[in-house]
């Protein structure tokens, strides 16, 4: 984690030097906040997460549409949560280019977001820099779009899925792991730059990777993955064995 924060600080310092800008912001007292959002009458939802820099966790299992814990020590990182007519947005102010963090190397910005498993959901995650852990199996996703910047990322899609799902993952300079189910068919089409793809448990044909269940299962995950520089690991996670 210290290495990731150092990387972010160096990147922000570089932008600061190039732009000649100065930040009047500073680290303050550590704030801990919790928020929840009830689903209401919506039969399906669109969820958009806009996160500039820091540590992001997203998972399912919430009793409400959203249960969230936020930790931050820069006042202008206070998250904004908006919900109306089935559209939920959770965002950090001024996420593009991280202007709010210029020159601040010891900031903390940590989000732990839990979403409902029960409501059909289009989910979009846009993240700038830092670490993220997206545990998405169990959510009732109808579409998934993930846009990642620099840092360390884990996208966990393992587990059971009730319907076909189109997934787009666009990653910049990242160290990324994508965990895939073994019992659900998966096809990953990779559009890669100078990036190393490690996928020892998948079948490769050109730039397309498939698992052993592809073409045989009733449900298919279709993943379009764009990667810039760094490393991408595609891992098939075996289903847990249960005994009666």
C-alpha cells in the first residue's frame, strides 16, 4: 500500500510541476462516515462509481441498495451520494486528473461500498489511481463497465451467474488480476498494449481466451479487456466442493 501511495504522490507531483499549479489544500483530521440508500420502488438500477485516487472496495451483500463506509482526511474528498429514479451515483469531487490532491502525498481516501444482490443492476466503475478490490459475484448484474487508471486492481467475477453478461474492462498502467468462474462459460477478448498477460488455465486462440466451460454452459460471460502497460493475470477459480 505504501508503494501505491508513493506512486500516486509522484504522479501528482509530476502534474504539479508541469502545470505550475499550487494546492492550498492540506491533510486534516481523519473522517469516518457511513451512509445507506434504500432501493425504493425501482425494479432495476444503474449504479455509477466515480473514484479519483485511494483505496476502493466494492462487493455485494447489502440489505439496502447501498451500504457504504468512507474514510478520508482531505475535506474536499468528502464523497457525494445521489439517488433518484433508479440512478445511484457515488462520486469523489473533481476525480479527473486528481487536481484536488496536487502536492498532497499523505492523504487517505478509502471507500467500502456494499451493494444489494437482489436488484438487476447496470454497474459502472471509473477509478483514477490507487488500489481496488471489486468482488462482484453475487450481484444481479445486467451490464458491467470498469475503467481503471494506475495502481493495483482485483476484479473478482468467480462464482455463479444467472444470466449472460457483457463486461468491459479498460485498464491503464495497472497490475490487474481478473478472477473467473470455472462452471460458467467465459470468453475474454484482450486488446493489449505493452502488457504481459498471464492465463495458464485458459485456452488461447489469437487474442481470445476461453475457459473449459465456454460453449457448454447455459450462461456466458463475454469480457472485452483493454490493457495499456503492466501485467494482467486471468485466473480461473474452482467452485467450492460441498458435501451432504
